């Protein structure tokens, strides 16, 4: 699946051709440099490795710097691999722009790190409904989780039990969004709906429409 690396800018709204207001997320997509091309013959699968957003050379390890030098690229912050994607007509060190991969109306998936919510209870983390819709055994404690297991048999709590804990701050993918507008002169793309993560967070944008020749 083809794709590019972007940085979330924020949300706004635009009007479509029918005058309807559409909520969109604005993503900055700078030119992505091809830093490695993997093929079935050499690596066992087809993929392209892209890097984007400049990073100071002093903050990059020597090994990674050598990898960028081999591709003739400056040091970058984000490196991501897109499997089963070999862009035609491009070679190592070339840059992919928004219009090389996306068109208005394309269906896309976007992956990123969701916002961290810290340590949260079961109502916020798992949508428990409390005493009014008592489904987990709590008696008079509105936000309590209720029973978490049996007594002497099996004398333990099963793995995967829904309990309080850290919420968010994990890789999340939102599927079936669409490209609403492209501003190539500003390196911006607008997609319908919301995107995982906070503003200025890096995301991976996958184009569902790509079919390898």
C-alpha cells in the first residue's frame, strides 16, 4: 500500500461543491525522500523506505547518518517503510510529493500515536456504565469496576480482564477517510474526519487506491 509521512497541523472545516460544511484535519506532507528500496529478490518482500522532516545532523547516530548519505539525503526525523509499494519511475534518493501519491477523493488510512490519557478508570477506559446499568456486580459505588473473577476456583484473574490502567499513547489507525483537498504549494493535505494524536504529531498516510502494476 502506497503512502507518505505527514505531520498533523490541526482541524478546521471547508465547504464542498454543494455548500455543505465538512470537518477536516490538516496534515503537512513535506517531500519524502526514498532512502531504501526493498525487493523480493534481495529482501524477501517489496517495500520502499521513506524519510521526512529535517533533523540536525549532530542528533543522528553515525549508522543512521551513513544510511542517509548512501541515499544522498539530508538527515531526517522520521523513517517509515511502506510494504508492497515500489513507486514507478523513482530511484534511491528521489523525493515523493503529495501529488505523486494522492488525488482528491482517494480513500486513505492514517496511523499515528494516540493522545495519552494517563491512568484512567474503567468508565473512561472501557466505557463501563456504572450503577444505573449495573453489569459488573458493583453495589453502591457508582464508578467501581465490580467483580473481576471467581473465588477458590480458579483463584486468579484471567488475562485481558478489563480494569483500570494506562489509556491512550499507543499506535492507532483510522480507516476509510478520504482526501478532501490538496494544497501542493503549501505541502498540505486535508482529510475528512479526525486523525490520531496531538497536533504536531507524525502520522503515516496510506492510500487504499494504490495497485502495484
